[in-house]
C-alpha cells in the first residue's frame, strides 16, 4: 500500500471525515481515490482500540487513512504520534509542536504530516502556539515564512491553516498560500469550508502556485442524522477540483 496520498493532476487531494469503514469506502470511491479519510483518535479509549479499527479503514481504502486529532485538540497530539508510528498512514494531522515526534516515529518521509498554525488577524503572520501546553500560553505570532521553515526543520510536509472560518481570513490565507508556493511546501486549508466557498478557497491556493493542496471539508458535508459524510457531496467537490485544477 502506498504511503503517499493520491492527488488529482498531482495537485489536489481531498480530506473528509469517515464515520465508518463503509462510509470511508463510499467516499473513497466518490472521490475516485483522490482523498484521505479522517478518523479521529479522540474517538478511541486506547491506542490498541484505535489501531485495530484504523487498520480496517486502511484495508478498505488502500491506506488512504488520515489519523486525526479531533477538532484540532492539542491533547491528542501524543496519541496521534504513537498511532501513526504503528499504522504508517498516508496522512497525519498534528499540532505545530507534534510534527517532529511524528516524523521520527514514522521513520520515513512519504507520509504527509501537517502542522497546525492559526490565523492572527494580521496578513503574513500566524500563531504557532497550538500544542498541548503552548495553546494555553500567549500567542506565538511569527511570519508565515518562519513557520514554514520551522515545520521543514521538524520534517513536516504542510501547513494546516485552522480555523479559517471559510473566507473570513481571505487575505491572510492568500499570503499563506503564496509563502507555501515560494518555499515548496504543501497547504491544507481547514475550517468552515463548504460546497459554496470550496471553489474560491481552492482557486486561491492554485493561483498562488502551491505544489500540493489538501483541503479539509468536514461538518458541512456530514449528514446530521447518520453522521456519515455524504458521498454525493464528495463527488461534487471532485467535480469542482476537475473543473479548476
């Protein structure tokens, strides 16, 4: 099984949540494989339970597993690191301070590891204090270029830009995209992305020249009754990607 996600035109790979192995399979097929399926570590009481279950997702989707924190919860950082070291998934979600440990335990460079940084209200600057302890401290606001270089130092693959609140931080997001393009780094826009704003958000990243983009589309395409991500919405997102990528 491949350790690298599959990207449409080598540029774009979706990230959506999977509510069950069956839901993961349906979404994987709807995305024609251009997707990683998020499974949240927070939903498991132990590493053993998570590993046993996540292996089923890997088997059903050719390893298109994204090991998630759970709403960016920094307290899940160490569990995500431990799980990823065992599972060797295609994608790992991490807070900024967890990237180095995850890369070390993975012991390979193919799996994508993102590092979570947050908008600050100031174009060109991000908050990197997203770890279990640092998130409780005053913000650590640094230039996006510095954040990228720090992530590269730690073996990270991409900036996870969260919470974006859709297009609320549009100018800041554009600056982040331009920096990712300049420094050959991947970008993962996250938070408040839906079927309406997806195209504009993706286009900003594409137009900036970002090498690889992994947009996270979560709650907006989840069925409120079943908790499943709607495969038909995943297919719609893929059609948008095919139109502009």
